[in-house]
């Protein structure tokens, strides 16, 4: 017997918003007679038509996270799940890891693929996007600018196009301190004129301009978070940083301790800084994840589109990081001084006043020792990154 069509009934339309922790149970009950009609999940029977809208505890609906299998993305995913949010991760796994996504719905695909994007937006009740999928290495971008403009700009345009077509107008964007280039002074405030000195920073700045254009033309609501140097790992030890090749300072330093014969290159000792090496603002990955929750909630509360720095407000030189890592690990770090790396600005330190004032976010894990210690715990227990876990599983099966 075929189901009655809603249009043939005179349905009583109920709009249910589930905000409480019992939501999953209630949904399971309703799921038995669910059908998908266009973008909306409908449940109907002879007498009633129920439109079901799922809203997490914070008032945020389903969230699409592009690049959620990466280092920063996976920590954000974990935090969103802990907050009970409904998430869909889209990642092509070129640099991300399937094992890094500890929950939610995972779709392997590229943000440049409009067919996949249309299917995702067509089937899921997405109401906001965290856009992280990008190439993100300063040095690499100076060698292969086309890759950066293609992945970070051209493909991002496709994502925006599909979002707008499906009337999804809230986006949190992973931008970067690299947009500032060589700032005139530190700490850097958001209204300093951006002058990127590498293609990576250029692509992030262009995308911010695209967001602003779409805000004016289409009512897009965005928050752009300009990350400073993400570091550390979730203390529960399940996820951490695993890049191939690894080029970032803190993991390079820690890995050098785990592999015999490795030396940490210090790129340039002749910068105009107290010890001649570059100064960066290292921010704990947990603080970055928390800032995304604040940003999403702010968008849903209707804040104006904004750009915020996401940093700790403290600068440490390459040599200071090496010293701190030596203290935390109790080992001497083997180093080799070498020439400057193209595209590196001498000093990047954030002012986080604006985000503190407008979103109420401030770093909670700001101590450098804590940042390095959590990273060290991850690297020590995962000397081969995520592969270490599967290797361990393999060993367990054989014994
Ligand atoms: N460095 C070394 N030796 C290494 C690795 C790095 O001396 O083996 C130096 C770099 O030259 C730089 C500093 O350590 O001066 C930090 O370098 P990272 O590669 O760890 O990070 P970056 O500052 O180049 O870039 C990172 C992110 C970018 C982001 C930027 C914002 O990769 O996406 O922070 O500050 F834009």
C-alpha cells in the first residue's frame, strides 16, 4: 500500500524544534516513517504532517566542516561533537586522516566538486559551514602558487556558489596571520593594512574579500578567523598533528627527538629580532577549537560579519621554542643553523582584544610548556602519526 501523499491530506503542520539531550531518542522514534522531500525532512501520517528541525543545544543546526580531517579540523570536529552538534565532514584526505575524525558523518570528496557539494547541501539540513579545506604551508606556497590559488580560491568560490544556491548563509572561515605580511608593529590588530608576502597569505586575503563581496550582494554572514601558529594536541591523546612532510616548527623539533640522526634546521639567525630568529605566536589547538564554537554561536545570534585574530598574544622565537621543548622533554635538541626560508615574516604576534571583546573568547591554554607538553605526548605515543595506531592494532592481532 502506498503512503498517503501530504498534498492529498489536509495536514496539520507542526514544526518541532528539538533542543534537548533527548533529541536522538525522539528522532529515532520518528525515523521509522521519515521521507525526504527536497531539503526538508518530513514525517507524515494520515492526520498530521510533521516537519522536524534538529537544533543542537547551542541553537546551531547541521554544520558542514570542509577539511575536517586535518590537524586543526579534527580538533574542531571533536569539540563540536562534545558540544552535541550535528556535523558532516567533507575532506579529500589528501593531507587529512580518516582516523582523525572521531564522529559525525564523513564524506570523502573535494570542495572543488560541485556535484558532491550539491548532493550534500541537497540531502542534509546544513545551516552553517566551517571552511577549513586549504593548502596551508607558507614555504610550499612560494614554490607552487598555482596550487594555492586553485585550492584556496577557485575551489572556495565553488563552495560559496553552492552554499548560496542552497540558501546557506553562515560561514566561519579559516584565515591566517599570513595576510599581514610584515606588520608595522606588534601586537597585530585586525585593522592593520594587510600586505601578504607569500602566495598562501594572498589566497587567504582574497577569500576574505570574496566573503565580504557575498555579504554585500547576497546577505552572507561570515566570521573570518586569522589563525596564528596552531600547536599542541588534545590531551586525551586520540588526535594530534600528522603532516607529510612535516614542516612546522614544534612537531619538527619533537620528531627530531624520536628519529636518530635528525637535526632541526633553524631557518635564519639574522632577522631583526632579539636572538636573530623568527618570532611567532603559538596558540593551543584546544583554544582554536573553542573559538570556532564561539564564532558559530555568534553567527546564529546574529552578530555582524567580522574578522578576528586568533592568537595567544605572546611571541616566542625559534630558539626559545627549542629551549622550551628541551625543558619539557628533558632532552637536548640537535639543531643546525641554515639560511632563511622564503616567505617568512620576522615577527607575527596577535592582539586578541577584538575577539575577546566581541565574542568573549580568550585563550585558556596559553602556557608554552602546556602547548609543547600536549604535542610531545601525542608524538611520543604516535611516532608514525595516525599510522602508529593501526600498526599497534596490527601487532595486537598477531600476539
Ligand atoms: N622554522 C624553523 N625550522 C623548522 C620549521 C620552522 O626554523 O624546521 C621556523 C620558520 O622559519 C618560522 C617559524 O619556525 O620562522 C614557524 O614556522 P612554521 O612552519 O611552524 O609556521 P609558519 O609561521 O611558517 O606558518 C604557520 C602556518 C600558516 C600560518 C602561520 C601564521 O603554517 O598556515 O603559521 O603565523 F599562516
